[in-house]
């Protein structure tokens, strides 16, 4: 970098003052401030950002960034039992290999260029996911489970003309916050109210008596999850759907798709709309990324018309025996309807849908059955082992899939203190539930998947025995 001269940012070519001036001249604007004149003064930052000087060399920048990253404590370095919405599953190498191919990596979203097979890959994702959840229509991936749950609730409200939704008290707090945001509206007439249904303290399942008491003629949908956020397999799905349908409401089910090799698909208990996160299917945990959601339903006009997201279908071309892929009812989306669209859609997770399609094709029905059985066996080995520790109690132990609640009240120690001590053993404990579910006391949500060996679980037991015994 030359001293005494403003050459702009070394990694942004158009940052040099003389280039900026030429660009402004080309568009007929006197200065940069003119471009921002619509931004109110009170929203503008009046002083310069307090940023360090840019690194003049690539080597210095790389060294600095590596130094920052070395401070991380990752699930590769630590044994992790965290879950709660982003889960550690094994990702076959072929998933990474395929989504790293240039024709997918550079063209996973948008339409102004050749898609190099992207639409076919996403059509395959929708087809495979439809088979997994037992539904005919599946959307392209969206941002998160919370996003698609919010979309589904709004779909149900538009279809029924009603403005109330019931969902269990056990919905994940972050997911519930997202759904509430989707249901809020500046217009009272379009606002959707959410009422929480109690859960049975012995099982963690929805309290059907409370559901029957709260459902009404204004209920647009009953939303529930299987497995629940607290880990229980919701065995009352058919009864919940019957209660919803008897009141003229839609039954919306949130599901962890990796459970469907051993748990009945939502279609078997009369779900109308299915949502969930497909992150367990071939997508790495990556600092909040990869948590993409999907929506599925029967192939009926009343549902298809309400989808906010891309639906990719197949159709014959002018050449006999040849088929093409394209958007179905594209006018539904905000890409065409803009502010008149029923919901906003943005490029969110197209690349991850391709990774999930590869994973599902690789696993097949037998693979899903085996991985489901493996997860349940290892989770229940952990439950049995934890239950033998003094002062430790597993809540709802009998019907867990891969997550379960562990209570530490009898140890006289907080979850935070226990988990901080576990880090000394290079172990991440479960998700602390003490704040969001105070009725569960000092409890945490632990997660065991196919990546946890018996030795890993024994290591957790040893670490906890040492920590709570001190």
C-alpha cells in the first residue's frame, strides 16, 4: 500500500477514489451522498467506523484470520451432545463432493442463466422428501424450520379464513419466536394469535384435554412436532389431527426427517401440511448455516396455491421422450407478485437441498431404517447410563428418539456450572433448558446420534460422574 495516498481498500478494486469518481460520472451523480439521500438523517452514522487498517498482504490477512479461528472450540475438537435444532450427524463424503461441483455451487439460486441441472437436482430433492414424509408436493428449501412453520401457519390462516393457531408448550423457543414474527401484522384483521397447549408432565406429549378445551371455531391450525423439541416421540398424532379436523382446522406437523426410517410418516396420522428441518440429511453444522426447512402437502389446488416457495416440476418438451424441469405456478411467489404476493420468498437454501437429495438417494429406505435404529439404540444406552448416576435423572426416558431431557436438581449444581466443568474434559454438554422451561428445574436437552459411539457415551458418563461428584 502506498503511503500518503488513499488507494482505497486493497481487496475491493472499485474502492479507489479515481474509479469511484468515474463510476459516479457514468451514472450522472455528483457524489455518493446523493445515492443515500432517501435514508433519513437520524438513521445515518455520522462518524467513521472504528476499524483497523486493512492488511496490505494476503499472507498477513490469512495469518490474522487463522489466529482468530484458532480460538474456536469446535465439535471436531470436543465431544458434543448439543442438539436443539442443529444436530451432529455423519455427512458422507459424496454429499460434499457433489455440492462442491461448480455447476451447483455457482448456480444454486436465481434464474437468469443456464442452471446446469440445478432444477433437476432440486426436483429430485422434492421427490425424495415427498416419499420420506408421505406427501405429494414438497417445496424447495427455505431458511429454517421456524421460517417454514411460520409460512405453514399463514397458509392455514388464508385457507380457513381463521386467525388463531394452537401449538404445544414444547415448541423450541427460537422456533416459536420466528413463528410469532410471521403471525404478527400491522393490520389487526390479518394478525394471527398463537395459544400454547400444555404438555403431560409424565411423558412430554401434548395434553389432549387442554387441546380440546382451547380449540375453537376460530382455530386455523393445530401445529405439533414429532419428535417434540424435548425429544419425545409424539404417539398421539392421529388423535391430534382428528381433534383439529373436527373443528375445521388444519393439522400441521413439524418433523425431523431422519427419524422417518423408524417413525411413521406424518401422512399416516392425517397431517395436512408437513414442515421441518432437513439439516440432518447431508448438511454440516456450520455456525448457524445449513439449517434449511421444507414444506410438504397433498397435491391439491387449495394447498399448492398457498405455497410461498418454489415448486419445481417435470413436463414433456417438444421433442418426444424428452423432459424438462421448470417452476410450477411461479406467479404465486414474490419473484412475480412482489408486494402483492401472499408471502415473501428469498434465495435461502438451494444448495443444501442438493446435498440432502444426494444423502437421501444414497441412504434409501434400508439406510434410513438402519440409521433410525442405531440412533434410538445409542440414545437409550445413554439414557440408561445417565439414569444410574447419583443425582442425575432423565425426564421422559421411555419414548425418546435422539434427544432427551436430563435433570440435575439433586446434584445441587446448576446446568451452567456442570457444563462449564465438562469443558475441562473436552465435552460439550446439552442445551440448557433452565430459562425457557423453568418447570423442568435445572435441566438440559442432550442429543445422541449415530456419530456417538459407546466409548463416547461412556466418556460423558465418566465426565459427569467426576463433575457432579465434586
